[in-house]
C-alpha cells in the first residue's frame, strides 16, 4: 500500500522568511500552497516538500531530502552559480566526479545545506 503512494519530505525552518528566500530565490522553487506559516513546494511525479517552522531545524546530521537528477555534475555547476555551497565529506568512500560528487554504490551524489542548516542532496543513479 505505502509503496504505491507518494512520499512527502518535511523540511524544518527556524526562520521561515530566510528559508523561503533560500528555497525560492536561490533554488528557484515556486510555492504550491501557503498555510499559515507553512509552505508546500511541488516537484515531479506528484512529490512535494513541506517547509515548516520549528526550533529543531538544522539539528539532524543526516540528509533531510534528496532530488533524483539526471546529471549531478551539471546540477552542481548550476547550483553553484546560484550561490549554493556544497559539503565535502572526505571520509566517505568512493571516487569523486569532476565537480566533486561522490561516486559509489551505483550512484553519484552531492550534498549541500540550506539556510537553516538542513542537509539536502542531489543524487544520480548510475
């Protein structure tokens, strides 16, 4: 049952105005809906992310969400042009792509933090 249903990511924000500037101006996302202080962004295949206000933002040391992309290196170049700074995890096994993505386990991935300290990723299946 669950495998046939869309999955939505929850992304915490300590400062919703700052977070919205990052997601909308830096990443170029467009809000689908606004509910009180919460924002929903819609993506391909009926997926979405829900940005909500909480003091717990940025406390996880794991990725909050990832985008499945066709070309990680191209996305890295484009996002860097928009001011996104990518994380470098030197202790992570695998090779590095020309743009610094980790290549391991049948995927190529790169991570960055949003304005709230949440870890997000872009991943390409190989």
